[in-house]
């Protein structure tokens, strides 16, 4: 075998090694991303319009498994409470233990501890106060006050003010925090600016972006590594034909 042939074989062997390595790493990233995601997130389908436009009817969301003490104002949480019907529900946290929630000021803004909130995530009609009833509630320690973003139709803490719980939900009833709309693809939910300056701030997004990146990079490496062999053989045949 000539020098050129040995160099070509060497490049071929190196290419095979690298393609095999790419496939192996891709499998680790792909399977690891899905496995990690299954541990961290739970999928839910939202059946109503109570959280529009943040989450629409029928949207498939990814909710990070968390404990109640990780909840912050502004979070969209999944919870189950017997008083609310003992089925998973999705609402936004507007008040935590010790907060006083009042609706509304002259500009129809929700007030939290005397401060008006600029709830930019609400649909226009809800921000204008259409069919929104005034209320006032003080949240006990260890409880949450929850509202839907579509204030005109949402059945939330306002509708349970007359119950024995006075509309609040215990932290222990929280199952997960919605991190992203998976389908149709909507991306990671923004943490509301209105709550950033309040004590405790807002929560940090979960690792959904990192998981998606791992899965996508894994797919690219698997496909690229698997395609190397056929492409290399095709290139070799073309060289022989030209020779």
C-alpha cells in the first residue's frame, strides 16, 4: 500500500472513531436530557381558559416538581385542593402568608400590601376591569392567594372567599410550578416584573432550557455520527470513479 493509501486509511479510521464517539455522546445527552426532565418536570394539559393569554385552553405545559416553600409571588402553580374540587388546577400566586390583597384601585389595579401591581400578563379586558368584583383578603401564614390571569372567567380564590379556608390554599397543596408551555411551543414563562421588588423577589426558572439544549445537541450528534459512514463511503466511490 502506498503512502497516499495509508493516509487515506488513517483518516478513515479516525473518522470512524470520531463518528462513533459523536453517536455515543449524543445518546448520553439525548437519553440523559429526557431522563433528567422526567425527574424534574411533570406534564399537564390545561383544560380551561382561566390563564389566558399566558396559557391557553388545551396547552401542554411542563411544571417543575417543587415543595411549597419554594413558591414565590407571581409563580404559576399546579395544585390540588379538596375544597376546590380535588383535581389539579393551574393559577397564579398573587399573595403569600401575611399579604393583604385588595381589588382594586381607581385604575383597576390589584393592590398588594397597599402597593398597586402592574399586571402586564393580564388580557386587556381583565385589565380594564370588565366583570371583576371588588374584594379584600388577608393571607394566613403558610397559605397562598391564587388568581387566574383571565379574571373575567377564572374560578379562583375570589370564588372561595366564603369557604372555611377564606379562599386560600395551603403551601403543601402545591404539586409543581409551571416553567414552560411545551405545546404548542411557547417557551419559558417570564417571571412578572411586578413582583421583583417585593420581599422574596421572584423564583428562578428551572433547567428546561438546559434540558432542551441537551436533547437537541444529542440528536444532532447522533444523526451526524450515523451519517458519517454512508457519506464517507459515497465520497470514496466518487474518488474511485474519477480515478
